[in-house]
């Protein structure tokens, strides 16, 4: 199953430069990297990245992340949380996540 991480431009630049990161400020504060499923990603973008431009969407294979845990979060839904650094070399693909008139426009690979 693919899971997704949204990064701001500066977070993406740091991941590209260093090869791994502890994540966004919220990830560092919570002690794990927040991911979303395809079904959860649009709501995540709307809630945490509303109006933000220059975002990147990274896809990861949940089965290849042994430190991944599924834990209840928004509305009791299970969300994937990574208790390890986010690594660039584990991403299956990276795409721009442009801002459209009705919110962020997700790539066709997610449909």
C-alpha cells in the first residue's frame, strides 16, 4: 500500500540535501513522521497546508517501512506514523502538489 508525505519547499530542500530528515516541525514535536493514505491526503493538505504553494508529494511503500505504525488520529481513523527518519532513497516517486482554485491538485497516480 502506498502512503504519502507532503513537504513544504524548505523541508523538501533539506531532504534532498541531507538524504533524510526528522520531518516537519509537527513531526519533530510529535516524535514521528506523519503520513496519509490516498483517501486521507486531501484532508491533510486542506487542514495543514491550506493556501501553501511549492509543496511536494512523496509516495512510500508502507510495507517497506518496518518502523511504521498505524495509530488512531483525526476522527478515529488509523494514520501511518513513521518512528524513524524520513529517507529520500525510500521514496517511490515525488510529484509537485500545485495549488488550484479549489485546493491542492493531486496527481493522477493517486486516483
